[in-house]
C-alpha cells in the first residue's frame, strides 16, 4: 500500500523516532510502514491519519485505487 507518511513526517521535521513515540509504536514499525514492507492495522491507520489531521485516504492509497487512476 502506498502512503505519504515519510512526506508528512518530513514536513513537520519529525524523525521516525518522534513519530513512533507519538503513535506509541517502535521506530522499526514506522520505517516498515514508510517503505511499504508493512501495512498498518486499521486502528493504527486511524491514529496516523488523526495525528496529521487527515483522512486515511489522504495518507494511504490502495494498489487497486492507484491502478484505476491510470485508466
């Protein structure tokens, strides 16, 4: 799943550790989400979106949604 987490974090000058502490997860979890190796649970996705004041759709994009845009 594509996401804007790295960009959103960088806009606030937060390190991965800063974001991890705000979300109460490990820095490794933040890294795995940013690099697409891990898709967050729905509750974590909601916490991420709420932290940035966005909707889940503004942070995450499913592969099927992305491919439908290309058509």
